[in-house]
C-alpha cells in the first residue's frame, strides 16, 4: 500500500477510526436512552463525515469513502423506518 502514500498501519488505523466513531455513538445513545432513530442518524452523520474527510483529505481512500457513504445511506433509511414504525425496529 505504500505506493498510494499510505502505509499498512495507517490504512488499518484509518479503517478503525469510523468503527470507533460508530461504537462511541452507539454507547452514548444507549447511556442516554435515546430512541433508536436518533442513534442511527448520529451514526449516519459520522459515516458521512468520515466519507467526506477520506475523499477530500486522503485521495487514496476513495473506495472507503464510497463504502462509508453507502453505509450512511443505509443508516438514514433504517432511521426513517425506525421513526415511522418504532415497534418493528430491531434496534433497542
């Protein structure tokens, strides 16, 4: 991976950062007893933030950005479903 200007250790860290952000958002949401749609929206915003940062700052991670933006779309869709039909939401 060094031919892209990103060492393997940096690549692993850049992969772990969004996962840590999603985990922290989930734990804060559970501690605050927030509704599931609020947690999902927060996680979607985190994914969009990392996706934009990775595509603008680190050009070598454009594919990671695409995956994060797709995940954000799925999280926003799930948040909409959780708000409309909270009894059918699988996220407590």
